[in-house]
């Protein structure tokens, strides 16, 4: 299960790319989740 803050961040990034959670390719969603989770663990303030 994806934490709510991470889902919100992924949704915002997808919207910036012109996608929704329903229309984005699964590989793009996975890449964004992985990137944002790694950024958050590293303490990157941009991850929020």
C-alpha cells in the first residue's frame, strides 16, 4: 500500500506530465513512486 503523502506526490507529478493515475503507464507510476520514496528517505525536501 502506498502512503497517502506519496500517492498525493505521485498524482501531482503525473498531472504535471499530463496524465492521471488512471491513464499513466504503470511503468511511469512505478518510476515516480521509486524516485519519490528514495528522495524522501534521503531527506530531500523536494520529495513532499
